[in-house]
């Protein structure tokens, strides 16, 4: 959970979501009955479809922009650097 919150790019966000999903697969199939194994497999298949769409979107974003960093995309699209106070025209 903390890796998801502290991610700075789409790739680290993807890796953190997949690590969370792996833990959920294990928790679902922990009891080892036919129903839990079937539900774990269904969850795995559905999440892989979602992963394919997410990675395809990341590839399209990287192809069009050339960056996957949240900060760089913010600067590129909005012209705001959230870590630099001078971009907000703050008078001190």
C-alpha cells in the first residue's frame, strides 16, 4: 500500500498494484477448496486483462510523450512543478 502511495511514475504504480494483487491471489486461494481456487483463478484472469489495458495505455503515453514520471507529465501538460514553489508565482 505504501509503495502505491509513494510511486513517482506509472511503472512503479504498476509494480505496486501487481504486488498487492499477488498477495490477494494467495489470500483468496489459502483455504484450498475448489470454490476458492476457482475464484482465485478468475480474479487472476480478470486482473491480467486489466493489466494488459494498463500497460497498453502506458505504452501509448510513452510513445506520445516520452515520459512516464508523474512530475514530468505535470510540468509538460500544465506547466506546474509541484515541488518547485517558483512555478506557482509565490511572492515571499
